[in-house]
C-alpha cells in the first residue's frame, strides 16, 4: 500500500514552517524525511513514524494514537507509529514532528562514512 501524498504534504508544511532543511527518501514501503542525514519522521502506510528519545518511550506511548514501531516482532526503541487519532489535527501533527526535531541533534546518523 502506498503512502498518502496528502499526508506527506502536511508533514512538508510543518517542516517548511520551521525552516528545517530535509531530504525525502522512499523506504520501508513509505516515505522518510531525513534531517541532518538522520531519519526524523516518515509515513508508513497511513501512520506517522517518529524517531524520539528512547528514554521517553514510556511517556510517549501513552499519548493518543501512539504505538511501538514493530517490523520484526520486536519493538524498536525510540521509534513510534502514530495513527490518525494522534495526527488528525495540525496541532497534533506539529507536536509529534517538534518532538522528533528536538531529538534529532542527539540521534546517531545512519549515513555510512566513506573510507579513504
């Protein structure tokens, strides 16, 4: 199932409003928004994927629409899926994106370093 282009536009608007430089990459059957070469937010099917501080998982999982990101049968620490209950309004969507942007400087880059 492809991701919603309308949802992608909503994410772009929030990132643009915050003057964030980002790169879009198609991955995991969806679309990922990379900030500083790090996965920040994305769309998988109809859900928002957010990369947040792993120490805040217990708190964030209690918020409306949030559930662990689980591709392999084991939840990934620091990553959540947020369904439309948690992203229905622009304020909700912006709040999740802001949380992901706040963690982004602390996140490790997955970009491979070139060998000399």
